[in-house]
C-alpha cells in the first residue's frame, strides 16, 4: 500500500486508513457490538493498515478507549498512526463547541489517557467555535508539538477564512473535511490553498453516508435519519442513483465493488493525501483495503469526474 508523508511534520502513513465513528460510537449508531468494534481495529492492523482516525465525539470517548485497548493488546503503538479530535461539549444543555486553549489542552490530555499513549500522531480541532482566535489556540497546540505530545496539528470543518486564520504562522499540518463525489464544494480556492501551503487533506464521509456504495435503489426503504440528509431527499435521490449507475457499470467491468471504485477515484485527486472509510464489520475493512489493487484508466477517471461535476 502506498505511503504518504507530510512535507511539514514528516508524519508518514498509508493512504487507506480506518474511520472509526462506528467503533464504540453508540451515540451515532444503534446496536454497536464492542467485540466486533475491537475486531475491526485488530483486523485492520493485521491486514497492514496503520492510519486510524477517531474522535472524542465517537461514543463520547468510547471509540478512543476501544482503539487504545486493541493497540495496547497488540503491542503496535509504534506501528500505527493515531489521529483524534476535540471541540465537542456534550451536556444536558445540548451540544456546543469550545476551541479555547484550556479546553483543547485538556482534550489532548484526556485523549492520551483513553488511547493509553504518551503522544498523539494527529490532533484536530474537530469543529470551529465562534469566539476563539484560531491562530492563538494553534500556537498553543504547536507548543505541544514542540514538546513531542502531538506530532501534527489538524483542523476539521473549517471554512477557508478560518483555516487561513488558524494557519497564520504556518503551523497547520493537516485538514479534514467532507468531500465525496456528491459533494465537491471544496474544490478550487480551498484545495489550491492546501496545495500552496503543503497542508495534507483527508476527506471524511468518502462514501456519502453509504449512498455511494451502490446498495441503494429507488425502492429502498430509507430511515428517518437518511430522509433528513439532502442526498437522500426526493428532489436529489433519483438523480444521484442515476449517476451511481455509471459507477456500477465500471465496477461490473472490473469485477469489483462500487465502493472500491469510489475510493480509488478519490485517491486520484492530487490534493487528497489519504482516505478514511469507516467499517461496521471486518468484511468492509478488507474490502476498503483491497482498493489498492484497483487501477482506473484516464478515461474512467474523466468519465466519473464529468458525471459527478462540482
């Protein structure tokens, strides 16, 4: 599997990682089996994966705890790259975000304990708040980097203006944001800024909440949660399915799954450093990792690009 290296932090990891919001993410998905969650992480590592993306919000710390347990049991801390995130404040008043220096320093300390490690490979500010000066808090995170507590500084869900403020001193190493074939809004000025400033980019939700796996049809029974997602709303759903039919034809010709075509296309983008598809079972992990063997022709890349225009 190909390895990518940050020009700024020198952090290296393989281009297909593991997204873990379904690993212990009881507040996100119902009926999560923690034994299966741990087996997903274990098999990902055994199969050669090394880049694991988690966050406090995934199970309010439970995802980090389960990952930490597996990594410790396997004795592979030096072989894996652990990325986590903080900003969520969840209490009886609801959900808010805090980017203050004191809050994020505590978030780092808490994540270290849950992951049972002395350092974090990547720490992201998960969502921006409305009050904190982004360059001030990033400077504080940079001090942690200088002290070896974190190896790379990231931000997630930041607008271009917020990213520029956060990167005022050039300290941002990596950005994570929503990007997939059905949502390409960051292409252009945002991605140009990333490339110009040697900032790595990791897209989340690469399979568009499962829609891009090709498993849905016009007759599929959709959940309430899906029906609140614009991609599944009647005015968009049928059009999206017709686009996905193109992916199905390419997948059939190559005797592979639709999700693998989608992931392979993402890795052709010059601003995408790595992908972090999630998994709810071991079979999905192995399917995602098998993407490395898929080669798309220039014509196939251009066809997909044209069908799913920004």
